């Protein structure tokens, strides 16, 4: 078997022809094969929004003053929808639900009770609701302070026993 001779490139021949200890100097820079990305600028913070004071305005339908409702992160908005309070805004929806023949009886009962609500201190209030209970909030649609606190407490309590049981198993 005959081996083929090794063919060297011009650069390899040039390197081999140089005497030992020869310093060729700095090597030329090779051209870049890809684009250099620009450095990322530091993240700029968004300017804080201008706080607009929300002033209670009367409902277009009933004339009662609408209450300020919290949206969560310290922001306030008017209760209800567009220019109507929450009681007047929900009337059309509840009447449509009651008129629908496919609606379940439980939901129709809740809608009928919600139609009996009145506006007190700018919030929906049901005179016959068991105030301070989750039932008053859910079934009667009452949004008085006591009913809202009971709903908030029930929501905050939901799931905690399960978490504590998980923590005991993990420990």
C-alpha cells in the first residue's frame, strides 16, 4: 500500500521555513464572522403615573353618589360601570338572566335577590341579607362593610389548612 504525500498549505510551509526562535511579531487579527451586539443599556424605570384624585360622582340613573372602590394596589376607582352605580349597572344583566329559560333556579334566585339591592354609602346594600356572613355577600349581593370583610376573611382563610398540612409532611 502506497501512502499519498501530505500536501501542506502555504502558511504551513512558511512557518516551517522560518528559523527556530523567530518572532514573527503580532499576529494579524482575523476578520469577524458575525456582528458584534451593542452593549445593553441599563434598564430604565418607568415614570410613576400621576395620581389623579377620584371624586365620587352621582349615578346617571338614580342620582345617588357612587362609592370609591379599591382596585388592590392602593388605587381607587368608582364603583359601578361607566356613569352608573353598581346597582343600576347590574339591573339589565340580572333581568336578562332571569328571563333566560335555561338559567338554573339557584342563579335565578340570586339574581332576584340582587335586584332588591339599594345604594347605601355608595355601595350595593341588601336590606334582608344576613350581614357579616359570606352568604350575604354571595347570595344577596350585599356589599356593605360587614359583608365585604367576611368575604375577605373567607378568601384569605381559603387554602391555609392545606398548606400547613403540606408543611407538616415536608418537615
